C-alpha cells in the first residue's frame, strides 16, 4: 500500500500538546493579547473520537479508534491530513491541528487547522482492509467534514489511493460528486499537479531563502537529510539536482554518511518497495550518529523529537530546516538559537503541502485546472513572502524563528475571532 516502511514504534509524545500551548501563549503575550485569546486557542474548538469496525480478511471484526480535531474555524473551514499509524493519540492529533492553524496563518490561506488520525498498523493490513478502514473513517466523521467545513488530505502512511476511497465514500453519503471534500487525490479524480512533491518543494524554496540571508550558496553546501521517505527522497533529489552535496541520508534501518557526497540517483534506484536502502550497506551508521555529523544544512524529515537536549550542543549545521513535524524540542530550540544556528520551523518549512492542497481545493471549486508551472510559481510567491515575514518578525521582536512563526501564524486567526465577537 504505502511505498514506505513504518518507522520503529515511537515512544508516546508526552507533552507535545503542552509544548505547543506554551509557544502559543508566548506569542500571544508578545502580540499584546489578553487571556481570553489564549483560552480560545489553547485547545481545538472540537474533537471527535470515533470507533470504526472493519471486517478483516480472516473474517473477524476489528474495531479501530480514530480522531478528527478542528482547531479553529474563525478564518474559514479547517484543513489538515489524516494519518494511519499505530501510535496515533488524541493529544498528538490536537497538537497537529494547531500546527496546521499556524501553517495556514503563515501562508495567508482562508483556513483554520484540522487533523485526523486512525490508530492502526497499515503494514499488517491488506489493500481491502485499508479500503474498508478508509471508508469507515469517512462514515464516522461525515457530519463534521465537507468542502466548506473541514477538508482532509494525506498524511503519514496515507496516500492518493486512500484519498480516492475517502472521496468516493463521501460522495455516496452526500449523493453527489464532491472532489473538493478532500485533497491529495489522483489527477484523474480532481487532484492537482505538483501535489505529491509539494512538501519537499516547499522545503527547498524556504531553504534557498535561508541560505541567502546567511550568505550560503546551495550549490556549494553540504546537506544531511534525516529521513528518505516521500518528503526526504524528493528533497534529496531536488537539492542534488541543484548542485548541493548530499553527505547523509537515513531511513528506518540506519543512515549513510560520506563527507564527499552520496550518489542520490543511485540510492533512489536501489530503494526497495518500502522505500528503504541503507540496509544494503555495511558502512551504515545510526540515525543518532548522523544528526551530529559535519554539514552546512541539517534537515530532519522523519519523526518528532530528534534534536533534543542530549544532542543539540553537538549539531554542526549552520541551518536546521524542519521538514518533519516537531523534530526539535523546546530546550533544543533554545540551545540551537543561542549557538547562532538558524532554525526554519516546521510550520513554515513543511507548509508547501497545505498550500498546494489549497490550490487543489480552489481548482475543484472552479472546475478549472492549472499546469504544474503555474502551481510552482504560485507556491514560490507564497512561501518566499512567508519566510521573510517570519524572518523580519524574528529580528524585530528578537525571538527565534519558531516563536516568530507563531506570532505571524496567529495574527489572522486572532483578528478573525475578534471581528466575529468571539473574544
């Protein structure tokens, strides 16, 4: 089903919601907002927990737990992916919906943040079982989602096929074709050009701007990419073709590092059907070892909490670009910032996906579809503007880029809530 293998089972993300709330509170204080703003934005407006029975291939019924969180819809309908993963929790889904609000605010989209998830192990499920689960999830949340309410999209271990099943089920429930209900669909069902690689392309766009402000040439830079899945592999290819030297990559089995550079085209050709390659090499090192190797640009593109207080002092990069969600802890953020390392936060770096999802939604609504060149041009304009808005806010307020991103991301939502009379 997926072209990637699941990462090793993660430890529960203790404090991920509280950590997000702390940054929101700090940002609102700098903005001069009162306590009512924080009370409104510290939790999603609504979260739905559902139970989804699925008849498995062996004839037994298995019941899965799913979630859909809608952080805030003051600006417009909520928007965000649906992930299938054995470690999905309510707390994680809440935090992810809040991060989506930041991404939409940063990029000035007419959305609030949403997120969904189902606790399951796609690795152990057949295509038929995954289809039944996908359809069951849509039936369970159908009353609170829709093209003008809450628009799902792909996330961890869901893809265009899962989106197609979900769209078809929603269309059956509503008894009319609803391509705008969901994004990340196949092109033939109303998907958008450039959607599959949009997250990686967005990371590449903001990376180039970060290099400009530090006087680093991308084509002369050394890059480490932790993660070689969908985003990581596209990133590696984009930067390799741009002339950067990719000195390190990793997957679920380990990491490869060569200070002289890796042959990315060769590694992409050697990947197996699960998207892994490092197991073919005797010289592999651990993911932990990879993070502290010498490079100019470090891109965590795997899972949460990879840069922590135990390794932040040893990071050798000049720029950290967070392609993954929440890869750097609060303590590590302070350590890196104090050391003069520029952090491009996840809510900016990985916003390319939601921007192109917005383009897909617009195209579905108007029934007119754009060429990929137009998609890329529009994406560049939005992300470059967003990067400098955050960078200038960071310098003006004398705060790190993460806090600056939250200040920028919250402003539209706070203003909309005030105009509505909510606060």
